[in-house]
């Protein structure tokens, strides 16, 4: 039914790549953690080699194998990504290690560590590195080097691509993936250099450079970005905005095609919403005498950009500003930035299509015989895509409702449970209640942590990539 060879070969390649990244953490490791990282890398590499050199059967990938590889790829990466935490003993349990690993790879940024500054430097770097790996998607990297396997990667790219977008940088999928990663790596390197220039230590600059471009939010400081000065916070705002932008749009901007940049309905909405909300929240903060003008603008913009891009860095506790502000940021957990970016969440383009369709529905009521189509970027949205988006929104809402009930049943209060599910499904990090911006997930019951880890994977892989595996249609033998 399924071709085993391409699945095992890709999983093996992923594990070997992961082992190499584990070894890179030795640059910052000291003492016992070096042995921990070496052992973790050895185990991961050994299993990876066994899977990679499995040579029985065909290497052709169909769409079903593509979805299975993506789902299994993330599960396997998370599973082996727990080894440094487990073997070092820095997590209290296997569930804690799993939660931290899945939060890293899905770029959620929720953590079980109350004191990250006490963690060994090598393992803390591994924690940041998992977010950078997950930021663009490890499968996209695999697509870029698929010639090593002699197989095509279109199915994998479709399954992994973060959000509905039809734009292509280049018609060849391998070239597209390589260019995406070139942009991703280049922006990361530039940001690391700028963080260092603006006053961070080299170690902090590397860690925060990785997690900013991944829209992950893991920090080396307990106070997150509040530990650093205003100049670094403004720099983070700029690069979080970039990280939340569709990488196709960034590519057009870098190649001087500015008309194509501004032609993007989603990008225009993204910039407009951030600016308007930032000014509005800043005005309210000033009016309520919570901050002076500059801190109000900075903290307002920072927290809005951090949440809407699902990065999850913190400079202030927005739940302490008042109930209205807490509810506003809770709603932002369901927003997301641009499709085709490293951010999580629903994505703005889906909201735009939904709003446009809702408005046009009134017109259809008045003119029932008229053919009225929705346009995005001056192109008609196909009925199939419209249906997919509406179903996605309904399923997303359903998962949130059911998830809140499940986590509440595990022992959390309703406010904290709803916040935990919303932030996990949107891959954001901070939420409301007992899992707010200045809190961790250390106190969350183990059953809830395991369930929230599954929710993070669902959100990172756009729901259907995982959920399709639970349908009978997926496992039926095609005739």
C-alpha cells in the first residue's frame, strides 16, 4: 500500500541532519553536557543511518506518502529531540522533555523551565536550535537536498508549506526550497550580527537570532526580551515583522519587485493591522497612565507583533494592564501573520477570505443569480480553496473548544485551559491565566502537557496534515 523505502530514507536523512546539529551544540557545552550531547547525537545518527540505507522497494513518492513522511518526520524529530533533555536529567519527567522538544520544533515557545538562566549553555543552545530547525520546516530543507535520494519533493513541499499560498518564487520546487532557506539563513546571520552590535553577548545574540527568525520565542533570559534595552527590542520588532511576512513577498522585495510586494492583499493588511493596533493600544496605555509615550509605543508594538507573528517574546505582562487588554491579546492568539512565513496561527489570508466572503454574501442575497467571486491579489479564489479555508476555520474552532474541555478536565481552570489550548494551537507561547506572559507551563498537569504537545503539532502542520492520517480514506488501498 505504502512505499516503505522513501519513508525510511527521508526519516533517516532527517535524523542524520539532527545528529549533526546536536554536535554543533558542543561549541557551547561544558563538562558532562558534552557527553550527553555526544551520546544523543550517536543514538540519533545510528538510527538515522539504519533508516537511510534501507534499499528495498521503489523511491517514488505519492501524495499519501508525502503526508505520512511529513507527519512521521516531525514526530521522529521531536522524539529524538528529547534525548538531550532526558539524558542530562534537566527535565523532571519524560512528559516534560517531550513538551519542551515539541514546543521547540513547532516554534511555540511555551516552556516548563522556571529558570532558563540556570540551564547548561550547550543544552540551552539546543533548545534554541530546535526552534530554528522548525521555523521554516525541516521538510523544506529535505526537499532542497532531495537529489541525494533521487526522488522528487513536490508532495512533501505541499504538505509542509505553512499556509495557503499559490505564489511561486521559481517553478522548480528544489530551487524554491533552496531560495527560501537562503533567505532564512541570511536573515538569521544578519540579525545575529545586529544583536551583537546592539549590545548582546555573542551567545545571547546567536540564541535570539535563531529564535526570532523562527518566530519561536525561546530566550536565554528569564525575563525574555525585557532583560534587554529599548534598541534591541526595536530591532526584534523589525525582524519579527519580517519573519511573519510571506517569504515570497520578501523575495520580491529583495529582487526589487516592489509592486508585487504591495500588490499582496495579505501583506498590506498585515502592516496596516499591526500599525493601527499598535497605535490604539499605545494610546490606551498612555490614557490609563500605565506608561509614558515612548514605553507605551514600544511595549504596545512589541507585544502585538510578538503575538500576531506567534513569536512569543515578552517585554511586559499584558494581563497586568487590565482585563480588556488581556482579552484583546487572547483574541490575537487566533490571528497569525502571513501565509508562507515561519509564523503559526490561522494566518491573515484566511481571515481576509472569510471576511470578504461574508461581505459578498449580503450582495449575493440581493442578487441571487449573479456570479460574484472573491479576489485575492487580483486573482479569483477558486471554490475549492474557499471551501478548504472555511472548513479549516470550523475545524480550528472545534479543536479549540474540544481542547479546552479536555485540558479543563485535566485540572486547569477554564481561563488558563482556554489560553493554553489557544496558544498551543496557534504556536504562540504566552497566553492568559496561569500560563500568561510571565508564567511557564511547569505547573500544568502531565496529561494536559501531553495533550497540548499534540495540539502544537496539529497547529504547526496546518491541522489537516495530521488529521488526514486519522481518516479511513487515507488508509484505503487506491484502486
